[in-house]
């Protein structure tokens, strides 16, 4: 009986976390290394929410601001635009990657050097309008066009 009560308590706790939108998993976060004098950098990751939610932005001590952006090809021209929010469908991994959705670190306060880590605090809003934060450490990767945290292309 005691095991049943413990199992039921754990199930209720997991349900409540998922229902509140607090269950968000971030994997493979990385940020581009910067060149001397560069004041912006892209940040990339995979994010999965247990329930439908929205990534609405973030912040970092490494930059004065962090914005959510989307890239798209229009008439053979790559265009970048800010997004107010990005839907995170329940249980689906949404990838922020070069040439697509990404976070833009603006007015970087110090150079981002390959191998270092950058703290990011992501803001996620659940369907009820409640905001939650997710803290991650993003590895600084290659500065190249498609370079990842380990120099992969």
C-alpha cells in the first residue's frame, strides 16, 4: 500500500509539473564564437515542452539583450525577423538552428571564445499565460556558417 501511495504521489507531481508548463527539456545548447569587435552572436538548441507552450525569449549575462528570431528565404534572399514567440507543441522537439529559428545575443559584453560556456535563461509561457524560466549553459562553438559546439558542420 505504501508503494502505491508513493507511486501515485509521483504521478500526481509529474502531472502537475506538465500541466503547469514547467516541464521543459533543453538539449545541445550552443552559441557561435565571435570575432574581435563582433557584438552579436546566434544561439541554438533543441527544446521540448511536455505541454503546448511558447518560447518567448530569454536573457544572458553575456549580452545586453536576447531576441528570438526566424530566418527565411524570400526571392533568393535570406531574411531575418524577430519573433514574439515560437510555439512548442506538446512532446515535440523544436530545433533552433543556423538558417532557421535561433536566439540572437545582442550587444555582447565580452568576446565569446570557442570552448567557453554562456549562461542563457530562456522564458517559456504556458497556455495559461504563466511564464517559466529555464537556465542552460550553452557551449561556445565555431564561428563558421554552420559550425556547432564541436566544430561539426
